[in-house]
């Protein structure tokens, strides 16, 4: 008797298990970008709960729903910083071309949080038409806006965008815009090389030295010849930066020019940087 009824019971349990596995998880269904869910997320941007608004913005970005671009723009001034960040990222992910113009206009908004969010979105979108406005934002009195504008220019990554990032390298002091531009150029890496090499050859004194340092941090061997040429720069700080950069890149072809620099240069700081670079390069041979 026990065995007779055990089989139907086991079959019933198996059927329940199969049905449970076959049914889509409730959470997965809730996050699927169906028209109904997209409409719900748009409505939730007006929720009183910032966690709900933040999740709605995130879901709309992941869905890349173009119909959500307008509502997201309408809420870009959300008072909650997490919600604002999610909205900026969502706008960048959706990358609706019609959003670029209003976002560019928002770079002049009196609220620095809105300016930061607009710059973030424009960078993620790769909005080339925003390059002049982002360049202007590099002079903002808010360091976070400056950092977002520089990051956006680096993400856009066109020659014009990199040229705008080269300008702050003229600053002799470690200003917010020079710091932001340096970080953006370093993050761009090889893509920024032509602009940095141009600055190395044609820039003002501080610009040449700062470009040399960034090339050292990037570490691309393509910069070696340009840096060797700059070892003859009339400004000692530029020569020192070029020597340091050559040591960082690690190409032994720079050893003879550095040894010549060490032997002839009368500036103690230049000689020290040349000696350090030579030592580093010989250790790596």
C-alpha cells in the first residue's frame, strides 16, 4: 500500500517542481523592459520614495527606452543625489540624439548638481555638439562640474575634444581644471597621444612639461621620440619632466640621450631626473 501511493505522490511533487522552474521569476518579469513596465517606471519617477525613483531611472537606462528620455530630462533636477546620478547615467545609456541640445543648455544651469548631471550624460552619449559648452564648463567654479566636463570630453574622444583638454595644461598651479584634464587625458590613453605630442612640441612652457608627465603615466612607446627631442628644451622643468617620462615608459633606446643629458645639463634637478630614469631603464634591460 505504501509503495502504491508513493509513486503518484512523487509524480505530483515532480510536476510542481517542473512548473516552478519553468515559470519566469517574479523579479525577472518585473524588470523586463515591456511597454507596461517602461510606462510604470516613467510614472515612478514621480514617486515620493527616492529609492523607487532611483530604481526606475536605472531600469529605464538599462532598457534604453527612447520614450523615457523626455521624462528623465524633466526630472534631472531631482533633489536626491542618487536619483540624479541614476538619471544622468540613464540619459547617457539611452543616448537619444534629441536630448543632446537640452542637456547642453543645462550646462549653464544655476544648480551645479544639474550641470554635473548634464555633463555626465553628455559624455556617456558621446555628444560631439556639446564640446564647446563642455570646454566652457572647465572654467566652472565648482570642481565637481569641472571634473565631469573633463571626463565627458575624454569620453567623447575626438581631436577637438582632446584639444580642449590640452588648454588647461597651461596652468602652472595644480588647479581643478588642470587636475581634471590630466586625469581625463590619462584615462584616454593612446587615443590622446596625438594631442599630447602636439602640446609637447608646440605648447607653452607649463603645457609642454605637463604633457610630458602625462605621456609618462600613459607609458606608450610611441611617445619616446618626441620626449627625447624635448630633452633639449630651453626650460629646465620641461627637460626634467621629459627625462622622468622616458624612465616611466621603459624603452632602453632612451638611455644614450639621457646619459648625454646627465653629462651636459647644469640644472641639478634635471640631472637627478636623468639619473633616476637611466637607473630605472638599465634595471629593466
